[in-house]
C-alpha cells in the first residue's frame, strides 16, 4: 500500500524546496508514487515547464528523455515499472532554469524507511544531489528482489546498530562494502539497568556514541566511491542524528533537517525492521527480549511521532547537546569527526549541484 507524506511535514518541506509559483522559477518540486506503477511529479511555476526523465540521477538534459512539453498545470503523471526509480528534470520553458526531483522513498517490499536525502536546499543556493546518500531502517527481512534493488542503488553500507542488534538481525544486503562499529545496546536503551533510558537521554548520548560511526560515514562520502546508505533499526533516531550531521555539513537549513527527520513517522514499517523472536530466544537474550516486548505492544505497530512531552522534536535534544558542548555543529564535526573547513568544502563540491 502506498503511503503519503503527513500534512504539516509535507507542507514544511514544500516551502523549503522552493518559493511559491513565480515566473521563471520552478518551486516546490515533488515526486510521489501514488500506485505501484504510477509516479506523479508536482511543482509550481507560472511559465510552462518541460519534463524530462532518466534512469540515473545526474544525467544532463541532452541525454534525458522528454516526456512532456509546455506543462502549465504543475503536474505530470507517468506510468513506470513497479521497481523502476525514475529521476525527473524540470525545465522552465521561458528561462531554461532547471531542477531535479525523484521519489524520496525507495519502496522495498519488506523494507522500512529507506529513502533518498537528495533535493534539499543547501549551501550557496544549491541542492543536495539525488541518488548519492540514502538513509534506512534495518534490512534483515528484505526479499531477494529488495536486495537486488539496494545493490543497484548503493556501493557502501554503514550499520549504526549495536553489536547485539547486528547479531540478532544481520542485514540481508550483500555485495556492497559494509562497515559497523560495535557497542552495547545498553548505551541507548538502558537495558540491564534498573531504569530504561528516556528517549531524550539517548539523544544526548548520540554525539559521543556515534562519533566513530560518523567518522566512517564522512570518510566514505569524502572518498566519493559511490552512493552510500547508513541505517539503524528504525531508521529514525540514530539514523536521524547521522542525517542531521550530514545535511548540516552540506548547509541544509535546520527546519528542513527537522522536517526530513519527521518523515520517519510516515515511512517506517516496524514489522520489517526486526524478526520475530520465539520465547526461548527472548528468555536467553535480553536484547531479543527487549525487542520481543516492543513487538507485542500493539501501539508499536504504528510509528510514534518523534516529539518529547513538550512537543519538541527529540532530535533537537541532540542538536542542543552538540551546541552546548562544542559550540556549533561545525565545531563538533571538526573536533570529533575530523571534518573541518577543507573537508566541508570538498563535501559540498561533491554532493551539491
């Protein structure tokens, strides 16, 4: 079943992706799969727009296929193969201004929250390149077809999960370079202690706990050897923090980063993030028991909005920790991750257009 972006988050992203309809300006581009074989592209522009498509993210206009000319209604619908991932290039028919757009969600039959972070406005008036950086939930239950699709999208995977999670639910993705850093599940869940860690406390730990993982993520991005995906189990908390650091490094505005973070509430499919564990496994393994109890909670079947009791985004707790301890995200990246001004300039040269 196809799922649509929740109202306020979608509105925030659309505002951030471009201005309201102006002559010569293609604003608020968005591609959405409305059925397994149908993709709808929307935009705002007072001028007519030509729509081009390709099967690769950065194909120049001359090599893309024009599928519609002079569209004035800000909408183009295209029938595609269910497993296809089309990339669209929109061209203003008067000024020649161009913008690219693709589906944010990569639909996988037994996947959760696998999505592209391309297209967002970034440093110097540019946008994050599509098809280069992906974020995801766990991948232990992917179908063979899902695995083939992921293999066709990325060359590297960085697993942000704990040692126990990776042992209990190893990824099914093979044939890509894989990296992980071991740490106990207790670091984020409080498992084995008398009091489980509140979500906010976990987010305060992320800047220190995930610094070794971020070193790997940024090293791979700087090496520019192919598209990358990083993941945790739900693809929202640890992955949300990693994405916040990557997008911050690329100069994406904070409000856009937070809006992207909240998309997890729409795109998660908890039933595919962790296998079901039998009673014996749960009794013998505390982490399996932790996830087993979570899976037995009917409320866990539906993703919960990522806010604290004061309706502040949980991710803001991590941002506050970074800015309190290091002064700014850039200082944190320089001191803890090894990404200074030279590296930031290279990242922006590679991943912005």
